[in-house]
């Protein structure tokens, strides 16, 4: 039940932030419940991208979108870069 609710939440967020198709794939892959505690090197291939570098680039752009369009995540807004933030 949690996984279904979490997937719906991710879908809502991807729509809210108007993520591209590829960004949505990367976003869903990165934040899938089963991937939360894993390193991205262990699951990036599940996303529809050509390379690890492409996955990281899309993920960085997603973090930038969240940082510029969200007032909900104070930790993210306080970060100077676009990099990872705690789950």
C-alpha cells in the first residue's frame, strides 16, 4: 500500500514541477522506495538514459528545478549547489 501511495506522490510532484519525460524517469528511478538507501551507481540503469553521466546531469537539473520552484523544502533552499539532499 505504501509503495502505491508513494508512486502517486512522485507522479504528483513530477506534474507539479513540470518535469520532462526523461526527468520524470530519472526522478521516479532515484526516489523509488526500493532505491532510497542505495547509491545511484547501483540503479541508474533502470532509468531511460544513455549513461551514468546523463543520469547525474538530469538529476542535477531536477534538483535545480526543486530549488528554484519550491518553498516546501527549507534544507534544499539553503543549499548552495544543486546536488543531493537527504531523503
